[in-house]
C-alpha cells in the first residue's frame, strides 16, 4: 500500500479501537451503576426475565420510570407522557392524542419496548390486541396504535414489577 493510504487505514483502525473502548465503558456503567439501589436493581433483573427486553432497555425503564412509586395506572402513563389528552368544550368531547408532558426518554424507551414486544412476544394478549386493531392498516394508524400499545405495556410492566403479575401470554426467559 502507498504510505499515505497505510497511515489513513492505521488512523481509522485507531479510531475504531477508541470507539470500541468507549462502548465497553458505557456498557459497564449501564450494568454497574455508581449509585446502586437494591430495589431498582431487582426491578431491572425482573424486567430482564421477560423476553424482548434487553439490558439497555430494562436499565432505562427502571432508572427513568419504575424507581418511583405510583398509586395508579394513570399516574404511570402521565409520568411517561403517553396519557390521553381530552378536549372538553360544551357538548364536544374528544381525545387530542397524547399529552407528551412527561419524561421524553421514558416515552421513547416505551415506544421502542412496544415494537420489541410485538416482535418477541407475538402470542401475548397485548400483541394480539394490537394486531386485531391494526389488521389491514399501514403507516400512520400503526404508529398511532403503537403508542397506545406502549401505554398498555407500561401499565402491564408496572403491575408486573409491583405485584409479580406477568402480562397475559408473555414468555419469561
């Protein structure tokens, strides 16, 4: 190889090694947090037991959402920002969609978890509900319904972590 091309390849290999080292450091930080709460770590391990929820997603959900105490399912959805927002004016009552007035990182993680749930838990009641509602639909309707599934999944995971009730039809590793 010409000298200049060889040096360029060497620099690219060094950058790749640096990125790989950074990935290892981030994964270690994710798996071994500086401040460890035993209850939060137990919840993270409980989420890891469910098929389709990996270490990154379960860490995000436990550290952003499920470390808190909620009194009911509405509080869970409201904290995440996937609670329905109603429009009430006189005789007109309709939904305006979700409020998005919650934790953005948790909302993004829940939508990602919903897509993964469909892929890895196809026989669960939540997946069946989604497929029944979106049968023959494409694009926009499926994206709207995945947010509804994310809300239902957030509530089901909260119940699972609080009471030990596994979501109906879910596969445990």
